[in-house]
C-alpha cells in the first residue's frame, strides 16, 4: 500500500499532480489516498521530501 | 447559494479571473481551500517587471527585491552575466507571495467578488449531464454553490479538470520537483538572480538564488521528475547550501511541483475553464508561472463575463478561451517546451561547451530568446534542432 509520512510531507501537492488515477488529494496539511490508488509508485519519486512510500502488504 | 461563476483557487490565476469577471458585472464566488491566501508559498517568487506592470500596479508592500540582472553558471563554474533591462524580461522583481496573493484576492473582493477561505471544492455539481456548480465544504459543513460556469484555478494539484474529464495528470518528465530554503547569509548575492546548471547539482533542472532583501535569498532547486528519486530535491539542496553557504541560516522551507508539460490538449469542457498551473500554463524553461496565470485569468474572466449572460457555457463556445490563450501566452509556452525538451538531456560537457561558446560575446543586453539565438549561431551543428524553434 501507499503510505504518506506526515512528519516528512511538505503538503505541496506535487504527488497529486502526477497521480494518473486522481487517487490523491491535498487537504489542508496532509495528503489523502483513496481506493483508486493502483500503487504505481509515480508519486513516490516526485515527492521533493520523500514522504511517500510503497510498502508491500503482508499476505494474510 | 447561487452565482454566475465559481472560481476554485485564490492564487494569481483565480484572483485575476474573479476580478475581471466581477468588474464586468458577474456575481462571482472564489473559493480557497487554505485558511490563508498565499500561504504556504510554493514558489521562487521571481517575476518579470514589464509584463507584471501591464497587469497590475506594483506595490512596494509585495516586492521583496529588485534585481540588477542574472548570472547563468555552467557546471564547470563559467559564468555569463545578463544585465537588468533584459534579464528583467525573465526575472526583475522578487515578490513576497504571501502579501502579493492576498493583495490580488483583495482586488477581486473590491471588484465585488465573494471570497471564501478555508472552503474546499469537493466535487462538481451536475445537472442534465453538464457541470452546474460545485459541492464545497467550510469548517466541516457541506453546501452547494450553483453556477453555470466553474473556473479551475486550483494549481498543480488541480482536480476541477479531472472531474470534468480533462486529463491533467502530469507525467514524470513533465514536472519539476522543487525544494527551496530562504537563506540568510552574508555571501548571498543581493543584486543578481543566479541560475546554476549541471546534471550533478540539479538533474534536468537548475539551482537558483533569488535575492529577497538584505542578506537573504530564495535558494532552491528543481529536478526533472523523470530524473528524480524520492526526496532528491531536498537532499541536493542541502548539499548545495552546505557547500555554498556553510554558515547560512535557513529561515523557511518551501517545496512544490512545477508543471513543465507545455500546453495540454484541452483546457475547457462544458461549463469548465482551467487557468494557471491547473491548465499547466507555467513556462517550461524558467518554471515561472505567475504572469501566464494572471494573463490567462484575465482572459477567462472577461470571456466568462461575455458568455455567461448569453447562456453559452458549452465547450464549443468556450473555444474562444482556448484560442485566445494559445495564440498569446501559449506560443511562448510551446516554444519554450521544445527548447526545454532539448536542454534537459544535455551532458555537463555539452552545457560547459555552450556557455564557453559565448566567450567574448557581449550577452549583457540579451533576453533568453536572444541568448538562445546566439547559442544556435555559435553552435550550428549542436543546436540544429533548436534553430527552427527560434525563427
């Protein structure tokens, strides 16, 4: 899943601008991720602060 | 509530739209999702003098510094210096965006526009298959704003276009990812804007230093998204500042993404117009977006004032906006996009070679276009591809 480290995030919205599915939203001082996220990872390398990370989900 | 025009976003694009439309008699509501207009800043704050003066009377309250010129530095340290008059065509004032943005919003308000801060547009309101306003939220409370035309001035993270089916998603090669420090240091150049090129210091972008007043400057970096890894702008900026201003103090941190896609396929849909960064109208070479955004906003506001009373808000009628901005600011944006596409893949050797080729040539009075023309003349083989772009 895509995680946003709120302690790193500078709430600039660059990640929102590159998201191909419109899954991200900049609200006040944080980024919200909705179910449309395909975990493509495009946003992770765009973040100027490296606040976004794709974490492999543990299989149940 | 009901109005003639909803403007989403109160940056320079939104405020100019709202001001122009309200002055022409429309009932305008402008929404800003943040509590404070203009803050946090996501900008290097440089703006060209003459075009700004055409749009608004400069007020000392929102000008941090006036520059004498620009220095462009090659990867090997070779520098060229361009004097104020001409460099001013690219960067002449360094603004205080927090003050500037609010002053523009105030002008919109004075013209009669309603301004609602801390109010976020959640989605479009649809009626009979066409947009008919927005759902908005203010301090947790949701409400409808009905309007026949919605202007998306919602910046790099724009949603208005996407809601209306316009694909504004930026590809990694179409965005500069940026970080900036407001640096206090006696070594800061208070008179010149500086642009440092090099694949080591700023892959596919540049490092800048824009004076902001006595002993302070916006020192920032833009890295092309396709050449970036997570957190790269911040990492490279810290390295640059540590080396260049070892005793420098950082008074502010700014981050942001700048569209460098060139003109996108469409910026209108039924009942929708996009302006400024939301329409990806920033300059692909310099990254500057304020002037284009203000011009586009003014066009959109005037066109809205003309079409809304006639009930002509379909995408066909709104083509007049597409045509107007593409024939004016769009030409410059297209050309600079092509030039940028060429420059981002140059090696450091190429960049050094280009700057060296200007040795002995007086470039002091040249603007960016003039400079590029001389570069083509001096490097005909190298820059063959560029020649046709410059005319």
